[in-house]
């Protein structure tokens, strides 16, 4: 079409601002404003838009809007539609339902004369990216459908109708979006009009999404929305007289000047002299319109106006990433005070701990313990560097393997070295699943798009997921008594869910039913863990860890489910290595050895590593949203939004949660000779839990400090701020895990020690 009808068609790159999530993009398209933050929950429960926008401007002009497709528009702008055929948009594995419904309505709607703005939001291409990635045959199918659909629409399009075909965002190589990479920010803008367009087509190769609202307002004969900081883009507008074009540009500039004045009255983020210069420059451009008398003058005028608007946008982009240094300092002091309080509490617990004086009498800490502390501090200190954050997965793996190697060296037995070598091999295997960031030019990703885009698992990945789940469930069943039946049932339901829902012929309904059965079994088993059976705390805590393993496998999906098994195996080998460390003098000193800071540091390093070992990275673009729908449609579930959010959080931070719950096993694992009282064991569990959480708190503090130091850094939104958010989430999950695990251990701890 571009070659056949060059006077009727236009094609440009359509550039979005991060975050590239649908709700923020829709807001930009209708308001022309510049969102610079993401509220993840708003993507599930959209709040009504209160700002001035192009949809409301159409209604103010006594005109009508019609909506087809994505219900994000209906939730964002309720009651603004003459007719609305909106469908739920978060069934990301459903490629055809919404598109087919829009197709059934759009051709009839185009022929009607009672609307002025028709919005048809197709979802098939976006969902194909989420499920399969951009290079899959299903994506090819959806793009071919879109081409056929576009040809049919153009064939029946009336001469007085202007067609804009736009993408609200791009996608990464894995089909994700939400971050700030160029692939995520770049979409397409195609325009068609049978009677041609205004002016030349080569003003620029790119259009900012903030320019869409004032451009569409001009096409509809309405003023631009009040919060818009975009400019009119003439090449995609109908032909109009020079005086009318200048009138629209004057209205656009007056609206921006008014916005700057209001912004200066209500906010002091921009220096007043700088704001005054921008306001004066905008008003000068309004006056300069009177000197435009020809098409050549108009081209020069448009270039100057767009340059001014680009400058204004640049000022707001700078300001809206500004940090409140005073508030950040207060938060740092508060966090530091919390760290000091936690450290003092640890000291008080240690000072009143039976037998600890004998441990102190031996002198300073051994070399392996000092190195473990140094390793943890090093893992936190490097968070001030964006390069180390990008490669943190490799660094954590190296530090953990080194620390546990010193454990094996201290023990000196062949068993300890075999355990360490096995654990190192497992860590090496996990490298196969580590994801890649855009900044990692030499990185490779396993499993194709499916693994890291939340898409369909390959046949091999499905077999590996079923095998790993079956192996863990069958081995553990022999050692956990009657609770093993619940673990087996949950594991079988999870496997059945993957198998039934796999492939293009998979049954989504049956798969969802099996998923709900698996979650119901997990919740039921968790509640039954609190039933006392006088067998001690080891079995209940072990079952808790197994339940969390199954839950993690469920939310990770078949492609990445083996990573949960790898994490479980590495944790088990580490527990075996720690419990093999000898101390022949006293059982109390053995307990002291297990609860020292080196064990807490090693366990925290392992828990932090498996965030990366499960294919994650600390970027918004690596968040996988598919788990939000494992239990069904959030709209039709009681508390659906909270359930969906919890499942996404579990997918992100399930590893710290699982390793936190397993902390009591580091103390309790193995046989007790009867010389250590339950109270002493609980004191050791409590002490180790505090140290484990302190390790995560230190990392959060350093991330906060790093974000403060780099508040003007180029990578503040790309690296440092997401890292702070993800580290805070991991710290919260680790605390919750230790709280549940410790409470369960205390609940099942016998009131008095049984005779051996």
C-alpha cells in the first residue's frame, strides 16, 4: 500500500515512554501526558481516568465514541461510549476470542454514521507475544490475520474516515513488555485516508506517543487535552487550509503554555526561571504564527514548534525522575536505625544463650566464618555498580560455591567434599536457566522464548518438568508419613495441569480446573501442618518446604519448573553439608556451629542466587504475568485481584520464601542425642532466623543507599530503582518465610525432651 498509494498512506515508528505496560500507554494516548512510573496493581484493576482526555473532548463536542475489544478502555473511561463491546483482556493465552469478537462488529460499525471516533483494540498479536514470543508460527499467523483484516477495512472505508493503526508498545525477544528497552518502546504508526493527507510525509521517521492526543484532537476539530505535552504531527492529518492548520497549532501551544503556568503554581520541581523561559518561548511561538504565509513557512514553523515541545518534554523527563533527597535521607536513617535495633536484638539473644560463652572462649572466629561474612558484605557492596547488578547472578553463584567450599575444607571428610562437589554441579546446571538482560551482549538464554516470556513450554521442557516433579514427590513421599499423600496429590495435579494444557490442542478449561485443585490441595495441606502429632518439628517444616517447592513450580510454569527442583536440591545438599560439619566436644557447640553467621550468610547467598537461577532479573520487563491467571479469571474470582497479585509475587519471590521457611532445618536436621533441650534448639533457630533476615536487610540498605547516590544516573530507572524494589520484595518474602517456618517449628517442638 505504501508503494501503490503513497499519497494515501503514512508509516512511522511510534515511540513510547517507559513503563511500556498497557494501562500507562492508553493513558498517554488519550491524554498526551508522560507517565513515568508503574503501579503494577493498576494493570489488573484499572481506576477511572480523571484527567482531561480526547475521549471526553469528543463528548464535550456533542459527538460519540464507540469501543470494540480490550476492556482496559472501558474500565479507564466508563460511561463514555455510545456502544461498547469490551472483552476481558488478561487471558494472555487466548489469541483469538477478542479478535474474533471485534471482527464480528467492526465491519458493520464502519458503515454506521452515528459515531465520530471508533476504537478497535485487537489483542491477538500482544497475546501471541506473551505466550509464544515474536518468532513463533502463531505470531506469524496473527500478523497475517492482521494484514488481511487491514485490507478488508481499507476496502470498505468511507472517503471521509481517517484510519490510524497503532501499537501501544513493542516487545522484547521473549515477547515481554513493561520496561524501557528500545524494543519495548518501539511500535508502529500507520495512517490511511482515501483522499490523501496534508503536507509532506518526511518530517521525521518517528512520532512520540505524547503527540498522538493533540494530533487526533486536531483531526476531530477539538482542542488538545489539558495535560498534553505533545505537538501536532501534520503529515497524518487531513488536508486543510493554512489558516486552519495555524489555528490548531496556536491552540496546541496555548494549551501547553497554560499547562506550564498551572504546573508552576502547583509544583516547585522546575526552577521558576527555567519554567518562565519555557512559557515565554511558547508564547513567542504563538505570536510567530502570524508570520507564516506559505507551505514552506509552515514547514519551518512546524520544525521550530516540535523542537520547542521536545525541549519541554525533556525538562519534564528530567524533573519526573528527580528524587526527594531529604525524604530519602530520612528513610535511610530509619532503615539504619532498624538495622542497629536488629543487631542489638541479636546481641541480646546471643548473650543469654546457653553455652555460647564456651564458644566465645575459643577465641576469634575461624577463617571460613570471616570469609562468609566478607562474601555477604561484598555481594551487598557491589550493588552500587550497575555493571555488577547486571551480572549479579554469576557473582552470587561464585561466592556461595566458595563459602561452602570452605565449609567442606573445614570438615575435611570425603563426605563433605562429595556434598560440596555435588552442590557445585547443581549450581552449574542452574546456569542453563539464567535469563538475559538487554545490557548483557554476550549472554545466552536457554529454552527459547517460552522459558522467559511465560509462553508455551517445548516438548522437552514439559518432559523435564514432569520428571523433576515426579522425582521429588516420589522420593519425599517415603519419608514424610501421612502428609506425603497430600504432597503426592498436589504434585500429580500440577503435572496433570501442565500436561492437559500443553500444546495447541490443550484444554484450557480442564487445565484451569486441575490448577485450582492443585492450589486447593496446597492450601489444605498447609492448614493440616498445624496439627500436632508429637513427632517433632523436622517433618512439618520439611513438608512446608515441599509444599512451597510445588507452589513455586506451579507459578514458574512447565518451562521453568525444573529450576525449583534445582533450588530444592541445592538447598538439601547445603543442609547436609552444614550438618556434617564436626564438633566433637558438645552437642551444644554443634548447635552453635550451625547457627553462626557463616551459615546464615551462605544460606542468604543461596536464596538470593536462585532469584536469578529461576530465570528472573531485576527489571520490570522480566516480570512474568501469566501466574496471575493460574487460578482462573481474576474478574470472576472472589478477591481475584489479591489472588492474582499474590501469585505474581510468589513467582517473583518464591525462592527467598522457600529458603526462609527452611531455616529451622539448618538447626534441627539430624538426630538429637537428648543433651540439647527444646528451648535451646528454639533459641538457635530464632538466632539463625534473625541473622538470615539481617543479611537481606543489609542488602536492602545498600540498594537504598545506591539508589540515593545514583539519583541522577543514566541507569537509575533501568537498573538501580528496579533492583531496590526487587530486593525489598525478596527481603519481605525471606522474613515471611522465616516467620512461618520458625512458628511451625516452635508449634511442633516438644515441651520436654524425650529420653533417647
